[in-house]
């Protein structure tokens, strides 16, 4: 961890993190725990989520892992009820479960397209809709993980583009509807993040990493901690007037291709 970062900002809070057996979302759960939150995490696999929870409890932080598929509303509801049973309330909800594979639309069955929309978009609706009754409100913070594909079309990503665009609009609609109840609803759009399943699928070939980095204005992949820190900010009082935002934490990737033109001499 970067030693300049503060800890303890979320003391007394309880967080529920969906899709947290690995990757960015596990990094988020870990950071929320370091900041003092008690954390309930879910994913499809009972073994994977138990192992993930253990990585957090082994460091001395309260965490419970619960198996639940975000496509199953009743299972999500039961997991939220279990989290409240264990920790008493829910202040922060992170919806980040996702599926991705690279395929042209014509190489994708109807079920292939539906599977990704079901996990990413319907799953996010399920998590956010089901959590409302359990929220400690006013003051609750709901955050979804979207992606650049939600704003920019991408080859061989029709399913993900459609699903993440849906998450972006859902975020804004729920921010409007739930603002009066004191519930803030935001999303974070990560750029390419190092050492993740997402990048392993999107950039599997030698040379992919350098090519992608050369097109990012900040010329690097992000770290899981970069996304986790944005989640921490959105979960604190510092963000009390922030809702309906799609926050880019992407090294400037969303601005456009920063490596498209020849570099003038002396630049
Ligand atoms: P990851 O490690 O594969 O994380 C996905 C998580 O979702 C896993 O914990 C998986 O656990 C869980 N999951 C999948 N289907 C589920 C379901 N139906 N119900 C419940 N949990 C489910 O991938 P990642 O690369 O870290 O991506 C995490 C998030 O960041 C995703 O929302 C992704 O779209 C977004 N993102 C990633 C990048 C990147 O550079 N990696 C960039 C932009 C956005 P189980 O297998 O145990 O269910
Ligand atoms: N190309 C085309 N279609 C594919 C595919 C690929 N590479 N991979 C899966 N599919 C299709 C399957 O063929 C199936 O369609 P069909 O029934 O018409 O044959 C459909 O997608 C569902 O596949 P299945 O394996 O049954 O789904 P699942 O629910 O077990 O798994 C996935 C969901 C496919 C998204 C799987 O990759 C996964 O579990 N991903 C989670 C991790 C992840 O993607 N991390 C990165 C997040 S950014």
C-alpha cells in the first residue's frame, strides 16, 4: 500500500461488495476493510469467495464471504440479509460482478450475448434494487463498476458495450429516484488495470500491453488500488454532494487515442 494514503476513513461502516472473489473488486473489498469497514463479499463460487474472504480476515479485518449469483435476485436478497445479520446494517454497496469474452457479434449466440448482459446489467439492477431496503439511509453510497465500453463502441465487445452502457444509464436514473432518500448512486469506469482477468482476456498477446499503454495519456496501466481509492472517496462524507456520476479512473483513456499521431520532434 502507498504509505501516503490515509486509513480509518470508513470506521463503523458496513460494505457489501458483489463480484469480489478476485481482481479489482477483491482489491476494493480489501481497501474498504483497511479503511475500517466491515465487509461482506459475494460471488458465484463458494470456494473462491471463502478463500477471498480469508485473505481479508487473515489480515485481522472483519469479512464474510457468501456464495450468490447476481443473476438470481432471491440469492442476492438472501446474501444482503445475511450481511445485515452478521454486521447489523449496510452503508456502502459495490456492484462489480462481470463476464467478458472477445467475440464478433456473428460469433456470439443469443445466449452468449444474454449471459454477459445478465451478469453485468441485470446483475447490477438486482444488487442495487435488492439492497435498498437494507440500507442505512440517509447517507448510503451505491457504486457500480462500469467500463469504457459503456461510452465508446469497441470491436468484438457488443455484449459488454451494451451491458455497460445500460449500467451507466441505470446509475443516473437511480441517482435521480433515490436522491430524495439520501442514497447516492455513482459508477466508476476503470481504464486498463494491471494483473486482472479482464486485461488477460482483452490483451492476451505479447506486445498488447505496450500498444495499449502507448495510447493512454498517462502511458501506464492502472493498479487495483487506483480504483479502490475512488471507491473510498465516493463512500465518505467528502463525496456527500456527488451523485449520478460516471467517474473515469482510466489514465485519460476515455479522452481518445493519445498515440494515434506521429510524435513531433522534441515532444
Ligand atoms: P474478475 O477478477 O474476473 O472479477 C469478476 C468477478 O465477478 C469475479 O470475482 C467473479 O467471481 C464474479 N462474478 C462473475 N459472474 C458472477 C455472477 N454471475 N454472480 C456473482 N459474481 C460473479 O475481473 P476484473 O478484471 O477484476 O473485473 C472486475 C470489474 O472491473 C468488472 O466489472 C469489469 O467489467 C471491470 N473492469 C475491468 C477492467 C480491467 O482492466 N480489468 C477495466 C474496466 C472495467 P466468481 O467467478 O467466483 O463468480
Ligand atoms: N465466444 C463466444 N461465445 C462464448 C464464449 C466465447 N469466447 N465464451 C462463452 N460463450 C457463450 C457460450 O457458448 C454460451 O452460449 P451457448 O449456450 O449458446 O453455447 C454462453 O456464452 C454462456 O456460456 P457459459 O460458459 O455457460 O456461461 P457462464 O455463466 O458459466 O460463464 C462467462 C459466463 C461466459 C462470461 C465466463 O467467461 C465467466 O464466468 N466469466 C467471469 C470472469 C470474467 O469474465 N472476468 C472478466 C471480467 S471483465
